[in-house]
C-alpha cells in the first residue's frame, strides 16, 4: 500500500479504517462469484464530511475507491480486485427525517432496504420496491444499481421512488439533486444520471425516498403451465381484467431445487414444466378467477392454487424468492436478461434451443420477472465440471446468448447492472457512440478516475 491511511482525514478514528485480511475478504466483494478479492483497506465513513475527505485523499494519493453497500450485487459492482480502498456505508444507516405531507423519508445510504419497508409501514405508508435480498441490501446500493425486483410490474423500479439525492462526485463536490420536489424544470436532472451509475460518477450520501399508500390485502395465485410461451398469453388475459402487483415465473427445475433446499410443499400434486406466480388485490379475486377460466379453456394453464391466508401467501412466495439461495451451491452461471414482453416466448425458445444444441450437459434454470420482460437465465454447474472450466464455458456461451438478446433489442443486464461481469459485453446493448458519451460524462464527474474505474465502461470501446 503506497499511501498513508492515517492521513485520510483528521477526524477519522482507528475504528473506521481497517486493513486486516479478514475484513478485506469480507468487505472487498459482493455476491458475485469468480473475481479476485484484493482491496488494500476498508473505510467506514460516518458523515458526509468524511466522505468528502476520503475523495480528497483519493485524489491527492491517486487511490482507487470502490463504494460498498449491502454487498448483495450480482455483477461484481462492489468487488475490489486491484488494491482499491473500499468505502463501506454500513455506518451511515440512519433515517434522518420523515415528512408525511410529501411522504418523503430522508435516509443515509447504508439503511437496509427491509428497514425502510418496516419504517414506511409504521408510518402508515408503503415502500414498494422489493426483492429477495431486501434484508441485506442497502438503499444506496439499490439507487446505484436502480434495483428492480418482484413488484416492478405495478410500482416500477427504485428510480421511480427517488425524490432527491445527495452525492459526492469524484471532484469532492457535494451535489444536492432535486431537493425532494415533485416538479423541478430547471435543466438536466443529475439525480437520474446518478441512479444506476454503479458508483462510477459519485458516492451517494443521502436519499429522499417517496413512499406511497399501502396496498389493500393481496392474494397470491400460482398457475401450472406446459409451455413458457403460453405465460405471455396468460399475462395479457389477466392484465386486461385486473391490475397485477406481480407476475413472476419459474421452471420445474427451479421448483425442485427450492423444495430440496427448504421445508416446502409443491403447489400441485402433478408437476408441470413451468409455473407463474401472480399477486393482486383480494378484491379482484373474481376477475382473476374469470381470467383463469379463459386460460384453462385455452389450455395455456393446467391448474391453479390461490392463497387463503397471509401464511399461505408467504409460503407460495418462498417458492419463487427461495430460488436464488437454493441454487447457490451449484455456483450458477447467471445471465439477467430483458426483452420486450411480446418477444419473451420466442426468445425463451431460442435460448433453450441454443443451449441444448451447444451445451447439452448444461441444466437451464429459468426464473424471473416475466411480467416485465426480465428473465433470469441460470445455468447450473454440472458436478464433473470445475468452477473455473464452467465459468470459462459460460463466458464462451454468453456472446451467442447476447446475440439473441441484441437481435430483439433487449438488454444484457435487466436489473443486476454491468459492474465487472458484463462490462466486456456492453456493446451488445449500447452503441459505441453511447459508450463514448458515457466515458465523457464520467470524465466530468470523476476526472481523476478514482470511482469504480474498472466497472461498467469497457476499456477501448467508443474511444476516439
Ligand atoms: C431474483 C435474484 C438474484 C439471482 O431472484 O429475482 O434478481 O439472479 C434475482 O439469483
Ligand atoms: Zn430478479
């Protein structure tokens, strides 16, 4: 380490800066497999002033920084492989204020997503962005990756709930974006540039989150289907009759892994190749039953189960939300893809055909937010393959998968971000000119290239 850590800032205590290997290995990574973990230090700022001091230090000492939140990322966005200093927001996790008139919670970036959801409920409101990792993820990281999850079909993404944002840029300036206003027509909205920028333009130090009214009681319905392509017909039939809070899908392989991993019952006696999980207002159950009848008569679905209690809803949701954790032991090769909803059936078939023909030993585990076109393609590692060989084959396979995505003008990363994992494939979704503009924007907000400089923007592409 060729810099003096204790010169980071006059008011840092020794309990805020660590270099021991145990902490380096814990805070130097996220949930992404396959990358070297090699930070030089972990720093825990407690104030915005201290974040500004870290930026000044990094500029002065020409040190790379990697911002770190809940470390639940799946594209390596919080991985420190090259001696960077990890800036962890674990200790900036307070709710600073709540304003019921504007329904705005002002919080620090390290606030756990589930804690915000609980706080909103206690105030008689609702924070609708939700996903399996909400118990560990932090609001700052959710904003930096524009996290989506299971309720996007009705409530949108994190971006739709950020009313204001304070961010310290790579020059050490504090930008106070939008002040929590609903309307503010005064030029470029830097808030939306920072949302989804994956820590490459600035360090998020405060967020104004707008809440909404709590939904009425919900019902969960699980449907059994022979063909994934029929699920879009089901989606259309239901959507024409009632608003859906969620429309998820998963394959029988995914279900089998969850049943193996958890004490849960299969939703039906007879197994089917695919399942859809829907959630909607209980008041609309009659419309949902009519929609099911149409779908059953058309043979798009074969069976259905409706939750009768809160507990049953939770158990049915576990069938979907438990997938990621249940397949983790297979070190799956993950692709988080999106296409327009109308293209989902053909896209699923194209990917299945390609993998079956080219990698017959690979087990394709499909699941995801099919209701918003977001498909999680997880390939389970065959037991006989080493992790290294398996990931090598995964990287070899991906460009062909991304060709299929690109042919449908889809995205190679729907919600998990680009980070390190997808950086080299960015051109399958973004043009060279767009990447050139991204690089120019980064040079404005991070002219010293100290913020997650190895993430998101591929070297060489779009350079003059
Ligand atoms: C999901 C979680 C991460 C993954 O379950 O919706 O976003 O791909 C995923 O396992
Ligand atoms: Zn997801």
